[in-house]
C-alpha cells in the first residue's frame, strides 16, 4: 500500500513530537506535518494533502473542538486523542471518526488511522457505548466469541491485507485464513470483509 499521509495537530509541541515519534517506526506511515490547532486547519490541509488527521485535543479542548467542527465536508477524516473520557461526546459531535485515549500504543494507533482513512469509525472499548451510531451497537458478548486468532485476522483485515498477505504475516495457509474470515463474518453478522471490519472497529474489537 502507499504510505498513509498523516497530519498531526496538537497545541502542545511535546504532544506533537510524541505522536510523530510513536508513528515513526510504523510501516506505511508518513507524518507530513505537525501544527498547532490555532493554525487554521483548512489552510493547512490545502497545502498538506493528508489522508487522515491525528488531533490531540489536549486538556483544554474547547478551541480545538470548535476548529474540528468547522472542518468542511471533503476534508480528511479525523482521529482524535483525548485526555479525558468527558471529551469523547463532544469530539464525536464535532465530527471525529476515531476517538482514542492517550495511552493507545503505536500498533493500535496505526491500525486506527488506517481504518479511519478508509471510511470506518474507530472507538476505543473504553468509549461510552452510547456514542455508537444508532443501530450499530454490537452485543457485549461478541468479543468473547471471537478467538485470539480471529482477533489477529481482524486486525490485519483492518490494515487492508488480502488473504495471502494475512497468511504470510501469521504463517498459516490461505485456506485457513479464508476459514477464519468466514467465521468472523458469521459471528459479527457481517455481509462482507469491509462490513466485518466496520462492525469490529465500531465495537473497538481491533483496538487492542
């Protein structure tokens, strides 16, 4: 896949540097810019064509949330990093497509950014279930129904790998991958691979 172009927005320069460092060793990720939220995001996005925006809201998120809400349709999707659970609802209302806590690790952050860049919604399991779009909540038992191997396959599906790529990564056969994918789709009630990833990301199942 082509490199995922990521624009980092955060008022705290240490937060910007920290997120950039977190992503620096992740494959297929390219941080194309780091700016503060008082820089007009629309102007920055016109000069830095990002695939996805990673936005650290900080502790005082009022101004950042206002800027987020003002982004025009057609702007890259935004994943926010929140400092406090209370910010989740406002971030969702402002249009964030991904909401993650600050302690998210590099691998999970990369998976979330890839999923959001492809039009999916990613919520960490700690995010209040009521934030999920109406009708898209999954049964609370679904995560226990998926085996550890199925969760691994889900993670790689979210990264966009085909069956052959998943087989190579997990060192299993293509046939076994197909078996796992079919099992995942059945357990999630999904109609396609994309639908399975969407349902899983909305439930937070692949943000480990």
